[in-house]
């Protein structure tokens, strides 16, 4: 009887122990899930605000470069649509676009040229650094107005068969093309056209193929998600901006500034 009572006590104690453990485990799991959901919500709100903040900053920059807010809106929409159909992300395209505008390309030249850059870069791995390298070289060439060996070397180092492209465009051999460049007799526009035509004939459609790979699809999904969050978060961003402006206006009042100065 004493043994049975001991076993019964142990069973009750064990049952209570496991019940308490399960209860604690459920509580921990519930708290963990809640924290993950809270983190996800915080991240989504932060993403909405960051996206709209970047869009606002870029709109100001492109308005200055293009001459009006309307042209900036149209250009940004074109780049958003372009990003959603390519393996490249919207922020990377904006960096490349601003560089090209600063180097003197017209707004209508940018998408066709970025398409060629995208096809070329996709054929060689498609990294943002590669896009930057190619656009920088073409931009420097555009700014100088003439084809020079320095930019041709940069393109070659990036993997672009620049000399062969130029020679074919000029209808001469590579050695003659090099000699013409040395004498500075080749306009930048000639090489830029050669780049676009040469890329189209060799690597046309590569960007579209890359966009169908897993990495490309993930990039497109990320762009689409950020655009969606940015759109629905627009009203929130406006309220946060208005709130910040109101707070700064209040802090700037002489009487408030005087109190803050005394406390400090």
C-alpha cells in the first residue's frame, strides 16, 4: 500500500510537472510567434517608409535633372516597370539612370541603353557592380564626346568586346579602329551605337532569360513586393512626414527652444 501511494504521488507530481512544462512551452511558443509577427510588421512598416522616402528623394533629384516633376514621375514609372520585368532591382537602375543623366544622356536614351547594358551584364553574371562599371565607362565617353583608349580599356576589363564592336561599326579591323581612337577621330555616339548593336546581336534577350531564373524571379518578387508595400504605405508615409514636420515646427518655436536650452 505504501509503494502504491508513492507511485500515485509520483504520477501526480510527474503529471503536474509535464503539464506545467507544456503550459510554459505553449506560452513561450505563443510569445515567440507574437514577437516574430511583431518583427515582421515592424519590418513591413519600415520598408514602406524607406521605399517612399527613397522615392521622394529620387523624385526631387530627377525633377531637377529632367526639368519638371511631371517628367520625373513619368521617368520613375518607366524605371519601375523596367525593374519589374528584369533581374535588376529598382534602386540599382535608379543609380545607373542618375549617372547617365549626369553624363549627358537624354532621358529617352536611358532605357534602350540600360537594356543593352542589362543584356551584356546578364551574359556575364549580372551583378550591380558590373552594371555600374559599364554605365560609368559609357558615361565618361559620352561626357568627353570622343572615344578614348581609357574608356575602351575599362569596357574590355568589364568583359565587353568593345574594340571588336567598334571595328565592326566602322567597317575596319581592330588595329585600324585603335589607331582612329588614338587620333581622337571617333565620336562617342559611334561607340555607344556600336555597343547597343553589338550587344543586341550577341546577347539580345539575355536579360529576359536571366529574369526567368530563380535569382531573377526573386529579384522581381522583391521589386514587386516593395512597390506594393510602398503604394499602400503612401498615406502612412505622408502622415509620418506631416507629423515630423509638425514636431520640428513646434521645436523651432522660440519659447520651446528657450526651455530646451535651459534643460540642456
